[in-house]
C-alpha cells in the first residue's frame, strides 16, 4: 500500500523538481505509435479493455504480448481519458527487467532526475510529456509516460490529482 501511495504523490513531487530540471532529450510525440490525445476510435480494433473507471479506460493492445515476452515486460497498457489517449504504462517484474528498462529509458531520453533517495524513483520532465519510473524493493517497476495536457485536463475536470496506476496489478 505504501508503494501505491507513493505513485499518487509521484506526479506532484516531479512537478516541484521540474522547475529545476532541463527538458529531456528526444521527448516522445507518442507512446508506442499512439499520439497524445489521439481518439480511442483510431485504435479500437487493436485494443482489449482491462479496466474501466468512469471516464478512464485502460487497454492492452493486441500484439504487445509477443513483444513483451521477448523484453521481459510484464504488461504494456494504454490509458484513455474521455476517449483520448493520456498515458502509456510499462510494468516489469524482476531485477534483470528492471535494469533493462532503466537502461533503455536512460539511453533514449538521457539521465533522469532522481526524486527519492530511499527508493528508485526517477523522472524525465519535458514540455509536453513526463515519464516517471518507479521501482519497489521487490523489483517491480512501472514506467508511466504521461501527456501533461491530458493529465492537466483530467485534473481540472475531476478536481483531483490523477493516479495513473491504481495498484501494482493494473
């Protein structure tokens, strides 16, 4: 539960540090080929619903399973708010997968800002996108790729902070 609560605070903590951090290199215009804010209808034929929570729908995409097996990724998920793409999530489990995910993110986006001294919590903060990598002591990791515009819209409309991951098994 403590790890879950830390994920909720991650976005807020990163926002505080963002003022001091430089934008990261290669800021993504999309997540795995889906542009930020893209309508769900454009990708509906390849998506399988995982979770529904009011205006938030989380899907897994057909075809990601074979790739995720190869990369030791536990799960790749796509989050839509009011039928518009808002966040992508990569979840891993295991020490090797954790190291591989951090290496890939650092290689592609540069060195992150370390948010916590006590746990593995890193952030890449760009103009339009924020990536947060959080890992627990059990080697579970989640990389959350978030559209700042879409998350801000959801927070304005709902009046509460956005929690992309609800729990370790989302």
